C-alpha cells in the first residue's frame, strides 16, 4: 500500500536529490491557498547561483524538470509548477488523496502514529501541585499541556515517562507545622483549604512577630531531621492533599505514571552536594552554598540555616531520572514565571557534566486571566477549580439536554457525555492557545458551538458517527469510485493528509495548539462539505432547507455516497485521534 502519511518527508527526499541541500536547509511550507499547491518551496530563490542561471525562475524550472522525472515522487504528486519569481509548488495527486483514506481506515486509532521515537525516552514533568495548597490554575494548565505532550510523544513511538513532581517538601512546611502547633489544630481533620488558610495566617503573623519565623525554620529543620511529630503533621497534610488532588485528576481523566514528589529526594541530595563541592561548583556565600553562573543570577544549594532547597531537590531529581530511565529528552511543563529558574537548573546540570546531547526543555505556560487579572483558585480568591469544572459540566449538560442527537441516551450516558464535554471544553480552550500565552477565561468562547471549541469538535465527531450510523452500507467501504471531486471534498481530503505532520510538529515544538487548531480547521472543512452536499441516499427525499433545519443528513441521488461516507468515516477517525491526543474524549453522541 502506498504510504502517504508523511508526504512532507517524501518531498524532502526528492528535493534533496535535485538540489543537493541538507534536509534542514529545505523550506517546505503550506501555502494556505489552493492555487499555490499543497506544499511550496522557495529554495530555488534562496539558493540560486547568479553565475549559472539567468534568474531564480530559470533555476526553479530546471529543478522542476528534474522533479517531474522522479517516479517515486510521481506517486503522490500530480503536478509541480514554478510560480511567481521562483517558488516551486507541489500539488498532491488525486490518487494520493484518495489512497490516504485507505490508510486512515486501515490504521484506525493508530493513524498518524509512527515509530520515529523508537529507542528514545522522554520524561515529562508536569502537573506538580503543592501539598497543603489548593490545586491552582497554573497546575491545571501544566496538567493539560503536559498530558498532551505525553500523549503526542507516546504516539510517535517514544518511551514516555510522566512524573508528577509534587511540591511536598520545603521550608513552607515548617510554617504549616508551626501553625498547626501554635493553634492546636487537629491536622487530620483539616481540609486543604483550611491548611492553606492556617499557613497564610501564620505567614502574615511572622511580619509582626519575627520569632514565629524562627519557630517555623526550627520546625522545618526538625522535619528534615526526621522528627516524628513534625513528620506526622506533614504526613497527614500530604494525605489530605493527595485525596483532594485525586478527585481533580479523576474529574480530568488524568493519570500520571509516577508521583515521586520532592520529599522522595530527601536522602538523595547529599550525594549531589558532595559532587557539586568536589567539582568546585558549590561556593560558600554568607553561610549558604550557591552555584554561580556566567550570565544568570546564582542559585542556592543549601540555605544558611542548613535547610535544603527546591533547586537541590531538582538536581537530585534529574540525577535519579538519568539513573532510572536514561532519558533523551526532559520536558518540564511549569509556569513561565520559573523560566530563569530552569535556565539555572539546566546550566547547573551541564556544569556538573551529567548531560551531553540530551535535550532539557522548559515548556513554560502563561496565566489564565479572569476579568483581566490573574485567575486564582486560592482559598481567598474568587473561584475554586473544582467549581469551575463542575460548572463546565453543568453547562455541557444543558447543551446535551437540548440537542436532538442525544435522544435515546440514558440519564447515565448523558452524565458521562456531559463530563466528557464539560471537561473537554476547558481542556481544549487551554490547549488551543500556545502554552506561553496568557488566556482570558471566557465561558462564551469555551462553549462557542460554531467556533473553535472543544464542544464544536466533539459535535462534529458525533455528526460523522451519526451519518455513518444512518447509512445502510457496511462501514468498511469498498472501492472509491469518484471521478470528480468538488472543492469541499478536496479540502477535506487535503486536510486529512496533513494530520501526521501536524502531530510531529506539535510534539517537536511542544505546541499542542498546532494540533488543536488543525482539528478545528479540519472540522470546519468537513462541516462546510456537510452543509453543501448530500451524503446519504434515502427514499424520503426532502428539500435542502428542510433537511438543514431538521439537522438530518443530506440526501444524495444516485451517486457518490460511498465516497462521501468514506470521507465522513476518515474525517471522524482523524478528529477522534486528534482529540484523544489532546486528552479529550470523543463521545459517539452528544
Ligand atoms: N510544585 C512546583 C510549583 O507549583 C512545580 C514543580 C515543577 N517541577 C519541577 N521539577 N520543578 O511551582
């Protein structure tokens, strides 16, 4: 079978042959306008030699003549043209477009996957909420983006390891313990909210009473030394927090492979400190120990009172990850406000000589804004995360109650779909933005049914499934006998061929938004096709308007319904695969 999933690679190979350029030097873009082809290269203009050719155009023409003779390329590319002052435009052949539908059908849920990551390991550090503090919006973004990256890399054949680096250690626990002791609180009975409140209150009190700060430091020291009372309070706070976080993860449908957490590294920091000292990296500074960098502020390894730091725990974490998984790529999905911190961390790792060609990446995310201000789910703040999610599920439910296509679903099924749509809506709204951008939290946009939203994509998927369910044809559709493709069909077909590339690009550039926006584009194209053309032949023919208003399927008179069903089937499959990669469910009906 002709494998047309990675068309870009095929074209790159051919261009490389005729130009002698390294693959990285070849520019191959999506022109975005049908008349400019499906791919376009400007390399004849960039690389033309004025001594040999009259113009870039002449050089382009020579390349095109050679490319046209390339038999392998001819299998996918129907037409190659010189355009403008030397662009080379490639047009996919109709055979390739049609053949791709067979590939999608055959590969099903695996369509778009590959083994390009075979033998390589990626560790993704994501979510990482802090014990005794509410699960914040920042952790929500980290959870969504991190999970999408995890899914993408896994789909590309990498061995993926997800690690939830829980914030369960640090000087703040000294304060929490001190607060519990000072107020004589029954720690086992405190909710995360109450724990956080106790911490906030105590922290405030230290401003007026520095002695309290000293007390907190003492308690942290005792905790680090293994004092049983300190450990008990910490342990209880951790249990309560984990139970609450688990509720959120269950709601989100997220399950992270490991959650070692910072406390796991308690007995692993000494070795790191020794190594840093031995390699001459640890410097004494006012009783503390620091690492200095050429063009970054210094980082603290040990505080002047002997307390360990977030930084040293992160170093110990990397060491552990190297020893445990030997990763090729380390991805940290953590808020952008820690970007200097991660620069320091990565620089320190290089100075320690732990890493050679491996990639260390901080995928920083921006803020969720609410009414122009940083959205907060902290106890004192305006919105609680669980409330946002429940509200979203409620909104989804009301849409589902009203929708005709959800008829026939039991109450239980409707609840399930509402959860998938409500949670999917928030996830998608986050993921459609580039990770680093700030996002305005806006219910209207989150639920826009005729726009770039999770519900829109889920709805389009459900639409494809309903068309297929209504067809009497078996879903394994036989041959495609289609002579003429109309422009709506063509744009869906072309869009389908791009999926695999978008998956790769999303993973490599750590940008799930590329995939999200691609899915929206595909769904819009399918819906345009759906609105303008009939898909199914049926006996009871109606006028187009009647059909539209009733939201039933177009009726086709003696024609291409097999092709159109297959288009529907494959489009649905790709939307489903894409949503799944984003961590979003695709219910059959909604
Ligand atoms: N718990 C930290 C926070 O909320 C995030 C941890 C990120 N991961 C890491 N390896 N530092 O800010």
